[in-house]
């Protein structure tokens, strides 16, 4: 794929469709763009949110639910 793009770029440059300034600006913008957050980091964040809670956290939640039910009126 990169070879095809390079060939097209060389042809366009030889035929005068692209000037030196255009190529320089494109390459500068492409290589100086800020790095985006990768998929692996997003997956790690999701993994922390999903799944079972630790036993201590489950027990605390159960106690909280029991207190709420006890406070309810008929």
C-alpha cells in the first residue's frame, strides 16, 4: 500500500500537480500530529469497570441495600 502511495506521489510531483511546499506541509502535519490514545489503553479502562467486584465491595453493597430496605415504610 505504501509503495502505491509513493508511486502516485512521485507521478503527481513529476507532472507538476504537487509542489515542494504542498508535500512538505503534508508530511509535517502528518508526523507532528498529536498521538491518540490507543485501543489497548481503552480496553484496560473498560476491563477495570467490567467484571465482578471484590468481595469486600460486594459485602459493603449488600449491607447498604439491607439498610435501605430496613428504612422503607410499608
